[in-house]
C-alpha cells in the first residue's frame, strides 16, 4: 500500500473531466470543464500575492473556481469550522498574509469579491504537485479549541480516488452530486467537491437544506444523482418526504446514524445508503451500509493501528499518521467495529455507557424531534452529572423521563431534562459543548 509520502512526489490533475463534460449544474444549466479551466485561469491572475485565503463563496461553482485558482497560485485555502467575525479576525492574526474570497457580505478582513464576470482566458493547466499544501482544515471544536490540520494535494486526490472506487463512482460518471453539507468542511470538500473532480461528476451549485429545496434540486439536476447529507437532514427528509426522486446513492456522515433512519431513507429514495466514517485529522477512512451491516470497511488506501497513545490511521489517503479519536475493535486488516469516542464515554456509580448510546435511546422515543445528552461536572460534589436538552413539542418532561426509564438504567436518567425549542446545531448538524451548556444554564426544567 502506497503511503502519503510516496504519493506526494507525483503530479495530479485537478479534474478528470473531458472539455465538453459538465462540472457544475445549477439554475442556469450546466457549466463545462473547458469553461471551468478558463475561469480558473482568469481568477488566478486576479488573486493578490498571499500565502493563505479563506474561500467564503457560498455558490459551489465560485468556490470551486476559487479553490482551483488558489492551487494554481500555490496558495493554501484555510477552512475554519465557522466564518464568524471573531474567528476570521483570529485567523488574520495567526496568518498575516490572509485574505478572503467572497460572493456575499464583505468580511472584516482583507478580501476580494468574486468578479461578477470573469474575462475570457486560455484554459489553465490544472496539474498540481502532490506535495503542495492545499488546505488547512480545522476541527469542529466540539470538545475544545479548533485545531489546524494541513493536507497536501496528493492526500486530497488519493482520498477522493479511493472513496470513489469504494462507491463505484465511475458508474455514475456524467451524473451530479447534490450536497446539503458546507463545502468549507472536510466532509463537504471530500465527498462533494474532490469526489466529483476526480470521477467526472458534476456538482450542484446550491446547498439545499429544506425537504422542498432538496426535492427541487434532485428533480432538476443531471442523472444519476448522488445526495451527500447528514443524519439531521435525513431525519427531516424522512419526516416530510413528499415525492422524492430516486437516487443512485445516498452518503451520510458527521454523526451516528440509527439503523431505523437508514432504512427509512433507503425507502424514500429507493437507493442504497452508505455511511462514511472519518474525522478532520484522518479524513474519510471507511464505509458501511447500516441497513445491512454493523462493521466498517477501511478504504483500500487506509490502514489502522494502535499504540499506547491510541488508534492511528495512515496510508496514501491520510496525511502522515493521523489520530483516530474513537475506540475501535479491529477485525482482520481492513474491518473494524466502532465503539464510543473516548470523550463520549460515561461512567456513573461504576456503570458505563456512552453519550452516543444515550442519544440513540432518546431520539427513538416517539414525539422527540431532536435531543442530546451532555455531561457536566458538578462543582459542588465533584461528580459528573448528566443533563439532556430535548425538542419535543407534543411531550412533557415527565412523559419523556417515563419513556427513558424503560430504555435506560436509572443511573443514566438526565438530571435535569430541559425542553427547548431547538438545539444550536451548526451547518453540519454538530453541537458545540459550550453552546449546549449555555443553553442548559439559561433554561429551567419544564
């Protein structure tokens, strides 16, 4: 198996598309690879002299042009977990040559608005050295301060190629990827942008979130189509499916996917659902089909091993040797079962569980629309205490606790259980611990 060091010495094309093939599709129709290469060349000539940029373009085609133009100029794209003014200001202080590429509101850092019209140019030669740093991704910060993770162009290409081989993306060539996830995150970047680039697929230029918008996008885009989404979006889609068009495949990641939800999604879209396992540090490393199996299958370009410090991933699709934060039971060389994340484990009065398991039981209660357990240290008694935030408009606290008593050991019942109108999820459906604790502190049990 080739490692990332060996693959870094090669050159890799940004696109596998022929000139006439469609690389992006939106309300205005299809955009060819030839036009993309011309637009990249035109924008690259306009970029300022700098080492780093934050690509804030919401339109996926503009984002792709900006990302490729940065590669062509040897600039590294920073992809923070959020683009708030405070985060951008922190990045500007840490990366002094930083600027932002925008197609919306002007941020409070040096920036370049994406031109309304790009001048005509010769097609860019989009062959990039594998060793060239391409992105700095940032962990979500769900358990602390976001950490930067640098990835080379070779690793992004190898990740897209090995994922595409597993998904049999070659059979979907000429189709379109529709994503509900942001392209500034590792999941959206790898499973929407670079997957499409390396396998001759088009990218839908919008980011539909609501069921009606997703339905409209799938009905109008190129076929076959692939939907890249999250458990939060799937829950909304299966609750209000309407007449959803059939898909070639569903991809899901960012949070544990209950088997019942996977079954409902496959029934709605008449397509197989594959769940991707990964993290910002290692990237995407394994898949499974949750309606048929519980074990995960490593990508061909990834292997796992353990030492005294924990589990690690390496291979051509991984930058160096990257940490894996979950408890893993390895089965053979390329299969594993997934336990809880180390920070996810719960130990109360000598009894063990995990927040993932507790959340699964909570969300399985009829009438619960959303919810999460969280662990908080009780400063008065120096012991951990479980709380729960729950969105359940038709239920009372007493009714939810009664249902939980049938599912959980009494030691794991939340104290308190707080009813809220909504949870502060980000665009990937993730919850930040600090925001959850603040919400719990502002509310009193109903």
